[in-house]
């Protein structure tokens, strides 16, 4: 497989490898190319038997059902399958980053910049605040990054924030992404993102902006429940991530309790230079 055909994926792969020095989150999901080339059939089968088991499975059934009948069917079809080995927790803890890390991936495609900050896991008290910050800075056309970089300065064609690029059971990364507009650079977008991040640290958001964040959180939650498939997906996700599907109903409540001071405190706590990893796609250096 040629990395030139998938530069965005390669950028993310290199970004994670640079951001993590110890935790498995820094490794590619399917492994490195050398792993795939040398993988034997019996190794793949063993992995499947150890991990794709009922012990690791969550099933959510939603609709006009008869509970006793459903339980009977599940037991009939699944009880015959070996439960598989017990999952062992990951003991490795990613150490605190001691300074900013920067990497470049050379490619002739559109420049892109990623800026990531280490953040706590989804069980942490600040997780809901980071979700709210995602909405404020980088979700949709009303977000601060889009308004600043795309609409006003016109230095980017896209600018977003993502509160976590991993599932969140362990400390992850808060990600900012920008795609420079024609005749503009990664560096311009990077500095413009820092302006908005610093503004969040130094100025309390307005009550109106905070109220809008909370309203959107409620609306998005309810929209996810307007179909059987949406409800099943949210139930299964919450049970898989938190070990308790009831947690899905507590997320809006947590965001509702957030204050402007919480937003400012969390931004100052995690969006620090030494906690930052920067990765970008740049034009290849031409040979002399």
C-alpha cells in the first residue's frame, strides 16, 4: 500500500505516534504495514477467537418487543458460544508531555494542520466541559474557529475541533484541524487557532453563548433518540464506554451544570504549549 494515496491517514498516524510515547493509543488500529505483511492466518484466527467473543459484546434491542421472548432468543443463540478470555486492563499510563512536539509529512496534496492537546478520559470531571469547548470553538458554521478562520480572515476552507479522537476509556487528545485556503499556509491557520484558544482562556464566554451550547446539547441528544436505530446505538455506546447505559441520560445534565468559569479553567489547564503536538502536511522538498 502506498502512503502517497492516503496522506491524511498517514498524517494522523504520524501525529498519534508523536503524541504518545507509551500508551497503545499511539499505535495504528490495524498495526504497522510490516505487521500486516507478515500476519499469518492462524494468528488472525487466534486474535478473532480471543477478542470477538460474547464477553466483549454489547447488544441493544429496541422496539415493540416481548422481553421474555427476546431474552430466550439471545440465550438460545449466544449461550452456546464460548465467552472468551477475560479482558485485562491496560496498566500503561501516558506520562506527562515535557514539551511541544512538531512533525511534518511531505506530500503534494492540500496542506492540512492538526493541533492536539492531551486531555483526561471520559470519566473525568472535566470531560463534559471539554465537550462544551468543542461546540464553542469548532462545531459548525457558528463556531469561533469557523467564523474567524473561514468567514472573517478567509485563511482556511475548514476549521474544526474534536473533543476526542479515541473512544475515551483512557486519556486521549483534544484535536484542532484546519485546511488552509489557496495562497494561505498551515502556519497562518495555526497562529489564528491559538488566538481563539487564548481568547477562551482570558475572556469568559457570554451567557448567551453558553446557553446556546447547552441548548444544542439537548437538541442533539433528543435527535439521537428519534429512531429505534438511534436509540439502540446510543444505549450500546454508553454501555460499552461507561459500563452503564444509564450514563447516556446524565450527559446533558452534566453540560447543563457547566459555568463560564469552568470553560476558562479547563482551557487554561489543558491547552498549554508543552501539552501540545502539532502535525502538518507540507509540500515535498525538491531534490537539488
